[in-house]
C-alpha cells in the first residue's frame, strides 16, 4: 500500500507544482486590465499633446485645439467609441514621455518624430506622416543666405525648439553657429521676426503653413528639407494591444480615403487660417 501511494503521490505533486506558474500566469492575465480595456471601460482616451505646432496642433482664437493631429485623435476616438481628452505636458514638449509613464495620459499624439533615442523609452506606431527640418530666416538675409550651410558661422544666432530633433539638426549641420533653444514655436518665430535671432530650425510643414499665411516677404524660407523624420504615436512598452490597434487604425484610414481628406484639409487648403 505504501509503495502504491508513493508511485502515485510523487508524480501528482510534480504535476501540481509545475502547474502553479501557469495557473498564476492565467490568473494574472485575467485580472490585469489592459490599456484598451481601461480606456473603453472609462469611455475616455487621454491624449498627451503640446499645442503650438502648425498645422498639427494649435489653438484657435477661442482657445480650442485644432489641427491635423487633433482631427486624427477624434477619428481614433470615434473608431474606439470613446471621447477624447487632450492633456498638455507637465512642462515642455520634452516632458511628454515622462508624463506618459506617470500615467497622465494613455498615448502621445503630438507631432513626435520617431528616433532611436525616443524608441528606447516609448513604443511608436507606424509613421502616420513624414516631415523634415527646414530653416526660417530673417528677411534681411534674403540674397545672402541661399542654403542652410551659409548659416554655419559664429556670425549667426540659430534657434531651435527644446526637446525636438531640431537640436540634433543644428548641432550636426551648423556646428559653428551660435545656438539657443526656445520653449515654443511661437517664441522661435518671434525671435527671427524681431531680429533677435538670424534663423529658426524647425519642421518644414509648420514653416510652409506660416509662409502661406503671412506671405513670401515676411521671412526667408529655405524649403529644402534638412532631415527625414517620420512621426508616430507613442505608447508605453506594455501596451501591445493598443499599439496593434493604432497600426490597424492608421492602415484603415489610409486605405479608405479618410487620411487623404484630412491631409487636404490641413496641408493643401487654407480656410482654417481664418480661425487663428
């Protein structure tokens, strides 16, 4: 009898303990609430966005958020059946990734370029648009500055937006120029307009929009792109399901014509200028 018990008891105990990790894993999987579950349950998708990047995210005269990324966010909310809540960063644009992991919002949709350095901290969706850095210079340089390389001298003061890829572009292409960071797109443009800086290195679409709005004699715009910069939507590394949803959402709107309509509204048409 003892022999029979030992034969059956020991294998049973081995099977029992071997099954414990699987049982615990299954329990954790059933009790852990995914980002999508939480968003749908709450009925709210919180999006981290730093307004001030034309034509992606900006405020109109009434203080309402408008722009390409804003409309993209609303389309995503409609697809998920939830409302959208826009949350500004706790500091500057550079603080968006820290805020994401502090759970201030569920994702970053704010004209953020996908770079290896940022990809070490957040998981990006497939690119939803590609842009590049360009140069906006004071109009007094018209005729003397024809290429970005002409600004590579200590004679010139170049501005760039803090926490953006503009900093790397300036450091790589204009290492001899004097450099200073600014906290917003508006500040960089104002410094160039007032002559306190010679040029501002920033995203080409924003400058193209500004020139269309203010006219060719307001600034010197060097529209040759200085870099290749895909923009993506950032989520936490643990939010795989949300990441998958974003990629499928982007593919869907690109295939059904919705993306083209959105692009035309903010990059080819100018009616929205009247709202600023």
